[in-house]
C-alpha cells in the first residue's frame, strides 16, 4: 500500500463519524460512510485530501454544514493538512447503502411501525 492509500483509508475512518443531518433528525444517526454517500477519497503528495460526496438532493439545505463537517473530519486524519469536498453530479440512491445499513434501517422501520401513532393536536383560532 502506498502512503496516499493509507492516508485515504485514515480519512475514511474519520468520515465514519460525520453523521448525515437528516439521519440525526429522523433518529437513525447514520454516517455518510454508512449510507454509501462517499464516492471517493484521494490524498495528494502535499497532504491535501479531496472527498467526492454524493447527495440525495442536489439542492440539499444542509450542503454547507455537510461540506464543513466532512472537511473538518478529513483534516483529523494523520498526514492530511487540508481538505476539500466535491459534490458529485450524480444523485445518491439507496442502492449504494451497504447491506448492514439496510438491515439497520429495516429494523428501525419495524420498531417505529410498532409504536402507537399519537394524534396531532389541532388548534382552533381564538
């Protein structure tokens, strides 16, 4: 293995801690690695990491936060001095998820389906 591939692997390890904001809000708490949204990671001879990321919505309202979180995680990897994020033109789809993540989501959906649905309170104008 080359130093660049070892460093790219270290970046991927750090990216495992970057959670998708939508998964935080829906309670699944899945990372971009879990979801298969990291298309590629490369590190050049100057220690600059480039992370190619897929989004599920080309106008994602969390894009700036996502890019910042990914950059911050990438520079935590040994040997990485700077980082940038490229949003890949293709849109992410669930078929990119690993089987383990699919199983987590299916389990979460089953648990959630078993919970009672609470009626929404309707407010009447005064």
